[in-house]
C-alpha cells in the first residue's frame, strides 16, 4: 500500500481492518521494518520488527493481551513499552508513535522512541 503523509507528520499506512485482531502487519521505513500490532481489544502498537535477542521478526509472533511472544525463543515483549518481560527485562525493542483515525492506521516514522 502506498503511504500517505498527513499534515501532522504521521503517515497513513493501512486500514485498521487490514490488520487482524491479535495479529500484525509490517511497514518498510527508513529505520527498517516496523510491525503494526492490533490486539483483541483493538489497541494498536508499533515496534521495530526485530527481537532484541536473536533479531527474529516479532511480527511473526503470537499476540496475546498487550504483548507479543517472539517466535524464536518465546520472549514476551510488552507492546506499549517495547520491553521484554521476565528474565529478559533489560532488553527492549524501539517503538514508534501510532494512532487510529477514521479507521486508518497512522504511523510516525520520523524516528523510533526509546522504550517506555
């Protein structure tokens, strides 16, 4: 899908309905691939599509609650903060500002945010 810039610096990257509940889609950016996640309660989050442990594509992981489990080694990454949970808590994934407006997913790709 071609991205459309909005006047606020966010890029229109997809329709919300294009991202399945408890699933993800990826967007190529100048900062690498960004995974856009949609939870079962329709919350939307954006993280760099690379696990901090082995670099696996977290967009291929299982979304549960507001977390995603990496498909390579089962680390759980909190979608809101980008931080790994449990023993891997010091590890993190860069996150990106994202929002939904009028059924469209808008992503700010200007620079990743530090983990929360």
